[in-house]
C-alpha cells in the first residue's frame, strides 16, 4: 500500500470516529477506548528510545563542535523567531477583538491540580538540567533527557577511533531499528484516530462553546494566520520550498497531532515523513525534530498569550504595557517549558497568571474549551516543527530530494 493512501485512511478514520461518537454517544466508549489505547501505547512505547537514538545519531553525524554550533544557532533562531511572531499575532488579535469584555466568567473546572505547576520562569530553565538522567528517562521527562544526550553525544565525538566509530555504528543501528518499528506502528494510525475521535465527540460537552465562542475564535484565527500565512512565507522565502506541498507531504503527522493533542506522540510520524516525504537528511531531522517537539511550540505560545489577556479582560483588569510585555515573554518561556503532551499548555497558564498577578482561578474559565483548542494548537506546533526542519536543512545546504 502507498503512503498517500495512509493519509486517506487517516481522514476516513477521523470521519468515522466523529460520526460514531456523535451517533452512539458514550456507548461507543468500550469500542473506541481499546482502539485508541492500542495506537497510543505503541507510539508512547517508541518515543523515549526514538528520542535518545535520534539525538545521539544526530549529534554524532553533525560531527564537530563548530557544525553543531551553527546548526544549534539556526535552530534556536527559528524557534524563537516563529514563536515570537505567533505571540505578537495573538496579542494583536486579542487586543483588537477583546473577547473577554463581558464574557461569562463562571468557573467551570477544578483548578486545584493546576496550581501544582506554580513555579517561576527561572525554575523552568533549571529543569532542563537533569539531576538524574535515568530518572528523567523513566518519568518521560524529555527536555532533560535531550540535554544529557546532546552532551553525551558531543563527548563521544571527542573519542579516538575505533571507540568512536563502534559507538556510532551501534547508535545508527538502534536508530534504524526504531524507525522500522515506528513504520509499522504508523499503519495503525487510522484505527487509532478513529477511536480517539469517537471518544472526544462522545465525552466533550459543547455547551461552553457558546459563552467562550469569541475567545475560541480569536485563538483559532491566530493559529490559522500563523499556519496559513506566516509559516508558508517562511517556508517559501527562507526554506525555498512549496509550502502547501510540504504540508501535504506531512499530513499524516499533522492529523495524528490533531487527534492526539500531543506533539510527542506525533513525533515518530513527524520524523518519518520529514525524511521520507520532504527529503530532509536524517542528520538534520534527528537533531531538530525531537528538540522541536519539546520546545518549539508556536501554537501554545500564541494560545498562552491570548488566554492570559482574555482572562484579564474577563476580570476587568487593564494590563499595562509592561504587563503585556511580561505576558509575551512568559508566554514564550511557558511554551518552551510545556511538555508535548495534552493540556500541558493549560497547566503552564498558571505561571503566566502568577507573573502578571491575575487570579489562578482564571484558568477555570477557559478550561471548558481547552480540549478542542489543544487539538489545533498542537497541530500548529507540529506544523512549525516540520517547517523548521525544512528551513534549517535548506540553510545547511541540503537539496531536499524526497525519498519517494
Ligand atoms: N498539547 C500541546 C502539544 O503537545 C501542548 C499544549 O498543551 O499546548 O504540543
């Protein structure tokens, strides 16, 4: 079977799932749950070994410290630039449309779990350094694991042969084996997304969309501007590729991100399609994509900014210029610190609210529509990751010949 047909099957899976969830309601859950779990558990099983082998093989093939340095700087510039543009777009829209003025601020959720994340932006940065890399691996804490393996890989490049080449061979072999495994799991995507979407439709209450409609639309508008205008411009003029052809090539990864609300769960697909369909070398994608899935979150950054200003408007608080600046800056940090898992962005909201002195209960206002917004912002995050890898590959002089 061709890969194009996989995209079609995923679309059919989403459609059937939504339809079944709508038609049968909660009685679909006994069928939907196992379908979703089979796919999600297999993907999650692959994530940590895939990240470790991919980062190591990325660092080992990039080679010298100088090359790693340029790749690192280009990657960082792309991440920060696109996230900042996303934040400014959101900030502009929320200030113009003022969705929070007169909004119904009845609290709709329990925010007690969220206050656990009440930490300072500085702590977010320190969390990158693992006190125990093995514990981070076991906890699925990706950022510290990446930090450790970049360092570990770098010092492997400092070894003499044959030690260095032996280690490199083992890493490459493990990575290739993980990709082959991923390849098989990906074929379960249509069944997985069918189960996940049936479950979402069967269990989500859509009533809150009326009271929060304006806020919801402002976030969506921002995400669409970012994915349909800003990123295509970057792809066209900096990456020198046809933006929508690239999007089409990457569709299975985007649809998985949309269905699962997790950049991390979509990562195996993003990696597969970035190299197979968009022709980015493994050298670049192995380095860029696992890091991107954890720290490059344009959709989340935009959402954090809009949501905070929306909450301020709903409470009737006028934010000063300095406070608006603080919102933008902490939104950037929060998007970097948010894990690539469902609702991580909502948890991070408490940090920004704290930073600008708004009540934490504000999170309760936006909770009701978060599940659906998460689907859109996660897709935006993954679109930015895949666009970034193409842009950086082009800047590193790659010719981007698709494998198929
Ligand atoms: N779910 C998002 C992601 O995985 C993070 C967020 O909640 O904003 O990319």
